[in-house]
């Protein structure tokens, strides 16, 4: 073993590095429920577009049928991708941001996350506007608790997106 390696090994034994965890595995401490809410809004919007998509007539050309199928596939894929993104963002908040003292302060927190994850799965599995709206409501509930743990008063503001809906922000 070289002299340099020996010095590093000794330093590591004397002053071992502490293990830290964060959403990006760098302890930046930056967490925000905004992306989960935007993903949930996107799930709603994709359901709106799917519902508005005009099915080709029975005598439609093969090109019209193909165009419809391709558009439907894109909308469904985007809906599923954003439902999964919502789940990912929620998992990061639950696993990396919230601590035992938050769960003590907000005893319903575990149940909120569990239901939000199940709702996100339902929104991903089906073209179902109710499941999509329930997902947004679940992410908003979690966002409100999140901002309260930061000492902020949560407020709901219009999203100002085509889809409508509201987002929870700190005041």
C-alpha cells in the first residue's frame, strides 16, 4: 500500500465520512411538491384530450384509423408517464424529506401517501377522469402538509394552465 493510500485509510478511520441521503443523493435539502402537482394536472389534461378525441367513422380510411390510433397511443403514454412521475415525486418526498417528527405532527401523513400512490396507479391504469382528479387532490393534500412543515401557510392558486385546476403554494 502506498504512503498516500495509508494516509487516506488512517484519515478515514479517524474521521469517517457521514452517510447522508437526499432526493438526488446529494444533501442539497431541496424538496418541493410542485412537480407532483404538475404531473397530476398533466394526467387530468391527457384524460380530457382522450375524451375529446374523435373516433374515426366506420367507413374511415386506413390512414384516418392509423392517425387516431397513433394519437390515442401518444395521449395514453403521456398520461401513464406523468402518473408514474407523480408517484416518483411523492416517493422522494415521503422517503427523503418527511421525518418521524412530521408523521407525529401529522398522524394522517402515512395514509395520505399510501392513498396517493394507489390513486396514481389507478390513474395510470385507466383512462379515468375521476382517478386523475383524485390524484390531483391527493397531491394537493400532501403539498399542504409539506408547506406547513416548512412553517408556511399553504394557499391554493389557479394553475393558469389549459387544464384548469389549482396548485398549492406557500404564502
